[in-house]
C-alpha cells in the first residue's frame, strides 16, 4: 500500500511540474478536467451526479472556466456576484420547473459543489497567471502537500496531543505545528533560491514565508473538511482514480482550500 501510494505521489508531482511549468492553455484544460472530475466525485457522494442538477453543475463549472480565458479573468472580481446570481437562479428555476423531483437540499448541494470544487480549485490556474505566477503558484503545493509531509513526519516522531480526536485521530497538535514551521522553512529556502528570477527582496521572501504559513493552516482545514464530509456520508474515499490516494478530492482537498488563499494574499501583498 505504501509503495503504491509513494509511486502515485511521485507521478503526481512530475505531472504537476510539467503542467504548471508549461502553464497557459494546457494548465487551463487540466484544471478544468480536475475540477469536473472532483465535482463528479462530490456529486456522487450527494447522489446527484446523474441528475439534471449534476449536469447543470458540470456546465456551470465549464462556463466559469471560459470566463477565465483572456481578458475576462481580470473582470472576475467584479463579475463574481453576477456569476453567483446566474448559478443560484439556474438551479432554483430547475427546482421549480421540475418540482417536486428535486429537494431544496439537493439544490444547495449542487451550488455548494460548484464553488467548493470548481471555483476554489480554479485559483491554481489563476495564481499561475499572476505576475511572477510561474514561481508563486508553487506556494500552493508547498502549503498543502509540503505541510502535509512535514506534519506527518513531526507527528510520527513527537506527536502526543490529538488535534481532532473524533474527526482525524491520527493528527496531532505537534504535527500541525511542525507542518506550519516546515512550510515556512521550505518557502524561505524556495523563495531565497529564486529571489533573483522573481525580482523580490529579502522582505518579500519573509512575506512569502508568512503567506505560506497561513496557507498551511488553511490546508489543514481543507483536509479536515473533506474528512468531515466523508464521515457525514459514511464514505471511505471519494474515488479510486489515484492508486493509494483515492479520488481527486482525496488528494486535492487541501489544495482546494489553499489555492484561493495564496492567490489573494500574493495578489495584494507581494
């Protein structure tokens, strides 16, 4: 099991390197595909993946990604509320049109899925498209996967106090602290090595380290959120796409939370 998980993890890192370094239309298409697959996994848990609500969800996520193309991306901050209204009205009209086939709970689940998976994950691509995004985007993975690795190692070595005994009994307070500090250290080293290419000062290096620390804290929330939803619906894994890891949401749960945090903090503070 560990060997399978390790091999899958290495392959994921290699693919992430390729897609993110190339960026552009390729990363856009890959991000869209991951969002749709993740949304399908979540809708499957909600048991709406084959309904009209599910189909509308996939279409609306694809529509959001179309808005990310070209000059439209810069207008998303302004038009975000308009998109929210379109999503809400589309699903509410469907509920009324097909009444009583769909319950209001299902509509809320459908809307939640669009923003939780589709919109939040899209910030990976949006971060890559920022000025210096070629380098800044890696903070998302350092803050999520890097934090997870550091937290696991520290927790195994000295973890004694349970962070969330009911929800995730294997996670410890010591591991969480180690994850945040490890993330800061990794970011400091990374930003220092590429500071010349990024055109940043030592002050910016420390700022990026602090941003990653916040991202690390948020990534833990993302991981625990995904675990909580699985427990609510008595599901072990969201899928079986990635051997040893589960589904898209099992592997990218922390990235989904970290991506928008890194994007906005990098956008306004760096």
